[in-house]
C-alpha cells in the first residue's frame, strides 16, 4: 500500500493509497482508500468507515458498511467527505478543516485543525463543530496564520452549504 506516484506527483486512478489524519504530532487514524481521481490539486478517494463499531454524533451515525468518498486538496485548508450508508443513501457531508493535503508515495496526510462542519443530505442542517476544541488548542497563539486560514475555511464551507452550492465543490465523482 501507499501506492506509486505517477509523474507530476499524481496518484494513479484505481490504485490504493493510505490516508492519514494527524493531530499535532500524532496520527489519529490511518486507513486504505481507493483512488478515484487526482488532477494534481484535487484528490478523490473512497474508503469504508475506518472506525470501530458505531460512532453516534447525535446528528449522524457512522457505522460499519458506511462508505466515504473523500476530497482532499493540495491548496485548500479542508477535506470534504461524502458519507453514504451501506445501501448507497447519502447521509451528508462531514468536513474537516485541515492544512492542505500532503500527497506523495506514502499516501495522503492531512493535519486536523479541530474545526469541522456537517451538512445533512437534505441541506437543512448545517452545523459548525468543535469550535471549543479549536479555541482550547492554542493554535491562535502558536500559529496565528494557520488559525486565520482555518477560520476562513470554516466560514467558506458554511457559506457554500447554506447557499446550496456544496455539491459543486466536489465536482463529478464516479459512483
């Protein structure tokens, strides 16, 4: 796993890659995903729910059989994950505010900056999440440039979600 990177630094479509989500210096989660596309800026992968058992957030449940189509950008401060149940029904989109994705032979790695956004499948529920964790993280003192970029990204994601333009963000993705 980890996949070979083709010329130009693009991941090969149809290959498998490891995706890692880091928080500070530690890896929170790492899992294999199938590469659906990589245009040099925007990488799309698909993976089953990587958690153990069920994770109930109150507004959505992630559970075995769920499938995540994940969008990473080398130049944007977020990742967007479309969540579908085992039967293919869209549950919604979970967005992590992160540093831009590092993509290479070892896979895709993003650093979680604590801020998140949830958009329900019907577009009726838009939730800003973990702003308390972001404030407590100390990033605003430690790295004010990254903190400002993170806040702008969360605002951008929320504006897209509320305006009904969220699906355009990900573009056409093979099902």
